[in-house]
C-alpha cells in the first residue's frame, strides 16, 4: 500500500474514533499514545481477517472440507487405507470418513 493511500485510511480511522493516532509534521510521523494502544488490537484484527479470507479461498478452491465414502467392510479394510493415505498426503485439510 502506498504511503499516501495508507495515510488517508489512518486519517479516516482517526476521524471515526475521534482520536489522533499519529503526530505528523513536514519532517516526521510519530505514533501517539492512543495509536500505540490501538496498534496491537488492530494488528490482531487484521491477522484474523487475513486468516478468514485465506480460509474462504481454501474452501472455494476445495482445499479443505469433508469426504464421506460408503463401501463394504471388505473394501473398507483392504483398499481404502492406501487410497485414503494417498489422498490425505495431497489434501491434508480434508477429512475423510469411510464406512
């Protein structure tokens, strides 16, 4: 994100909160006490948002979820263990249940 664009976002946040988060001069920018207090909370919120977006993308790409397989007991004991192991190696976030 460009500095100018980031500055606009922070100014909008300052306006919304009614707090000054940064002290700006022509030569420097310094975080205020309110900004320092808000920073860890804002960082966690952004991390959580990033994780939610990544999880949604994985779900949309079908890289996680559940697969249920119906089969006979013989197939379940002879064939499926190898197939499920290979599948799980390629798709670790997908749960497979057979029965």
